[in-house]
């Protein structure tokens, strides 16, 4: 039986991906950055709005929550992901 994780994409991320939710199969030791990479490899539109082109990171553009905790209090993009985890990706609000 494959391990699964659920990813919820809010706002523009869900629009770009074409769905507000994705369920992904994982095997072995997986880090959050690998889940992000898997999502953006299947959607160029999501990659465009989620990944900062200069930093090659989603962090300037998104708040990412794993099982109810901001990844800043976990291990950031190196946070381990396991079966049944829920990842929430929320657009960061920028003001000017």
C-alpha cells in the first residue's frame, strides 16, 4: 500500500494548479521540498506563481503549513513528510 499526503492549495495557487487539492503518493523518506517539486513539475502555471525565479524557492510567495504548523517552526523546506500528512499552501500577502 502506498503512502499518501494531501496538499491543499489556496487562492491563486489552486487556480493555477487547476484544483484546490491534490493527493500525492510518497515512498520512503520525503521532504517538503520534494512535494513542492512534484507539484510544480506537473503544472507550469503553479510553478510560475509559487516559485520565486531568483531564489528558486516558494517561501517569498507562500506560507506553508504542515499538519497545522508553519514550516518556520519545523524544519522549513526540509520538513519530513509522512503518510497522512496534510500540507496547506497559502499565498503570502504583499503590501506596498
